C-alpha cells in the first residue's frame, strides 16, 4: 500500500484520538480492535444479503455492499494497527511478506 493510504489511515486515527471520549490508552487499543469485529459483522450481514441466505430478508444487499463492508474491515484493522504500533506500515509490510513467502516461496532461495 502506498504512502497516501497510510497517510489517510493516520488522519483517521488522529481524528479518532481527538474526538473519542476520554479513555486510557489500554481502553483505546481494546476498543479499536473490537471495532474490527463490529465491521466484520456488517460484512457478514452484507454477504448473507447478497446471497439471499436469510429467507426472512431475501436479497437485502448486493456485491458492491459486500465490497464496501470488506473495505471498512480493512481500514478499521489498519487504524487499530496504527493505534498500537508507531510503525504500522512497516509491521504490515513485514507481515504481508511473511504470509506471501509462506504460500509462494521464492524459487532458488
């Protein structure tokens, strides 16, 4: 992800820091990680709606709704990571490399 992405994430984190109710650092960290679960729930709800999996609600969502909710999960997780790590971009990039190397080992290494 580019610099702009992490700059935007940092803007969101700073806004949350300024606008959130008074809380200890531990509570802020906890709440931001828990928010990922809330956003995941919205993605799951959109997926159920796109598949028409709930007979009572039918097709209440479409695939663009699922995409939007998944993006919200990703951004929320990035904000949580930026909240607990002063170098979130490095942590993310390093972890992504490990995950990719695990499934796509480089030949000749």
